[in-house]
């Protein structure tokens, strides 16, 4: 099992978008995938299903209850643990022993690939997701603060590993909302490659209204626009991740 969390300290960088599209892409490529929504906003859950259509035992909050949850099957190879606002109670009362529980339960489930969508910032739920994963993928938007955000995340991970004895490794960075012809996008791509090494630059996803439509229509980019550049970009990001962490 490989567990990958999508995390960034800044909001709106594309954590949910990448989790949704990559989980769907890998599932349709024949891998057995579990997507877990660790964000009480429930955006990932909404991307897969209409609100309130998830059975009680398929909510992420079960991961904190010492009972094995029952992920909900959304398509042939894809299962979901979803969230809603009730999960936020773990942001208020989550202490370290509780925050390690999801890791154990996730590892007991029979999946090849587990993708975690995390809330923005260093919240207890973000830490629970980080404790549960092997790798982090960090989406950034092309802003002057993108690199500073990555550095802060790395510093936070170092501190976490010093305190808890365990922290995931950053697998790489995706530059989302890219406008490739602009200087700021080019500069951010160059800075990421310089900071993280070439192989940790996992690719770009262009800025396009079609990306917003994927969630609205509950169809990932490779289904909604199979011949598009966006669909190709998702595939390239998937392949870059596969080269680093998957055997086939
Ligand atoms: N490449 C893109 N082009 C256009 N819109 C995008 C793109 N990527 C994401 N968006 C839109 O930007 C918004 C934020 O994206 P998303 O929800 O994936 O980010 P997030 O990091 O999960 O945000 P949050 O911090 O709220 O969890 C959404 O409305 C999404 O549809
Ligand atoms: Mg999100």
C-alpha cells in the first residue's frame, strides 16, 4: 500500500482537485484506490457524491473511533471515506494519541493506493493525515509566496518528526493554476525545480474553467475532456508520481 496526502499551508491551491482527478485516473487505470477526505469542508466528498448520500460507516470520522470504517464504493475500482462538518470536532479535541489512530486503521484496509485530501494549514486533522501517509504531494499556485510556503511546510515537517519521531517525505510539487506564458508561472516552476530538485517537480495543471466544471459535473478531467491538454497534464503528474513510488 502507498498512502499519499495532498497538502499545502495555503488554501485554494488544488489539493482537492488533484486528489479527485488522480484518484479517478488511477482507479480507471485498474488500480484499487481509496480516497479519504480529511477536510471537514467535505469538498472531495461532494466531488464524488451528492450531499448526504454516504452511509454512516463510510465517514472519515470513524478512523478516529477505533472501529474499522466501511469505505463506500463510488466506481469499479474506487472507494471513498467522506467527510462533513462533524469531522471538525477532531480539529478541536484532537490530541496526539487520537491523531495516530487513522494511520493504523487505514493500513488495515485492502487498498493498493490511498489518497488523502487534507485541510489547509497546520491543523490537528492535517497532522493526522500526515501521520497516516508515506508521501506528501504539495500543490502551489503561481504566486510570489509559493516557494516560501513550501519552505514553511518543510520546516513544519522537520519539527513534527523531531517531536513525534515520524513524518512523511515530500514526494514533490505540482504547480497548479498555471498560465504557462506568464513570467510568474515560469519563475515559480524554475524556483520549485531549484529548491526541490528536478525529479520533485511533478508537473503543472493549467488554469482553466474546465477544472472547476469537473467537480460540478462529478466527472474527472480524463472523462470530461479526454483529449484535452488538462487531461494529459493529469496523466503526466500521475506518471511522475508512479515513477517515484509505485512498482508497476
Ligand atoms: N487548474 C485550475 N484551473 C481553474 N480553477 C481551478 C484549478 N485548480 C483548482 N481550481 C479551482 O480553485 C478552487 C480551489 O481548488 P481546490 O478546492 O482544489 O483547492 P484546495 O487546496 O483543496 O482548497 P481548500 O484550501 O479550500 O481545501 C476550486 O474552485 C477549484 O475548482
Ligand atoms: Mg480542499
